[in-house]
């Protein structure tokens, strides 16, 4: 078993890493906030959230605020556990 | 080269966690100015009280509250409100400036959360102080303001720079000590809102704002 095994491929992208970081410390975040914080385009962000949703690392809730559709995301317990493992692996690889 | 990428990842994670959950544009310098206003206010209050009861001015904020003319009370209230308004306006302007410089929005989800969580203990404390006055326990007003302000800072520290937590704890400590020295409320006020604000404001300024 090498250290690399704990590096999670699902988080191996700047945007996905960013989405998880934000959702680790916030109960939820909506699409607009994620977009602003990550500086991503709509399509780009949508494809990455879809990938994380497929792994069941994040949960997606669609609702209406007034007449405007609003999509908000939160991290699942599985996603949080996996992300913690991923961070630990990163720290070990940096070798401190 | 791989290590470098992982290092970048970690930095990015930390950065996003902070930026998405904490409002970090609070200006340290505004803390220093708030402290200076408080000291000036305390100076005015001291002079006012000395005028009112020249003989035993040291009893002012406690047992001898019945000796106060209502003039003194309204003067002191005016001073307190003037200090508060000046401090809040200065803080707002300087924070606005700093957030513009760093390109952060001043009214986003992080600052809303900060204000809301700061306000809960503060509003409760304010109401509680009004009750103390109503019941004629004016001597505990100064300690109560210090303690509740400290609790507000501790509560708000999760949503801004973590150092605010230590300032909050200092206020709580000063507040608790001052409960044992009723009648010296003004001195403890000056120590807390004046000296503490200046010290922590300067500390934050050197830590975060200087560049």
C-alpha cells in the first residue's frame, strides 16, 4: 500500500477541490456563491458538481426562492470523510 | 514537481475555507480609533462626574446612583452613544475601504453571518442592562456591558479573524473582575473599551493590514 492510494481521483482537480473546501466549512452554498469564489464558468462548475454528485460526495437541492430557481449544495458525510482522507494524504506527500 | 502541486492544493484549500466562511476585511486601525474614542469619552464622563459629586466622586457608578441628577445620567448616556456612533461609523468606513482594496464584497454571506452572530449576545446584553437600570442595580451595568461585549466577540470570532476571540476573552475577564469593584466601572470601561481595543487593533493592524 503506497501513500498514493489515499489520494482521491475525484478531488484531483482545482474546481472540485475548491467545491469541497467550501462545503467543508459551510453548511451549504448555492451555485452563484460557488461560481464567484471559484471563478468558474456556469458550464464548467455544473460539470464538476455533477461529477461530485455522482460519487455521492455532495448533495444537490433545487428549490425556488420566489420565482427564481436556486440550486444549493452541501457535503455528505461520505464526502466529508473522503475529503479529510484526501487532505491527510496530501499532507503526508508533502512530507512534513 | 508533484510535491509542489500538492502544496498548491493545500494552500488553495485553506484559502477557500477562509474566504468562504470568514469575513476578513475588518480593519485593525478602526479598532485603535474606537479605543481612542472610548478613552476620550471616558475622560469627558470622568470630568462630568467629578463636577456632579465633587466630594465623593469615587462612588459614582454604584451605590450612590440615587445621588445622580437626571442631568448627569442623560449626559453620560449622550457621551456613551456619541462614542458608540463614532466608533461604528469609523469602523464601517475603514472596513469598506479595506474591502474595496482587497476586492471583497462588504455585504456578502460572510459579513452577514458575522454581524448577525455578533449582534445576538450584544442585543441580549443591551436589554439586560436596561433591566438592571430599571431594577436600580446600576452598579452592575458596566461589568455587564464588558461581559456581553466579550461574549459577542467570542461568538463572532468564528466568522472573522480568530484573534477576535482573545480580545473577547480579555473583555470577559475584565468584566468579571469589575463585578468585585463596583463603583469603579468607568475605570474598567476605559481599560476594556479603550486600552483593549487599542492593543488588539494595533496587533491586528500589524498582522494583517500593513502591506
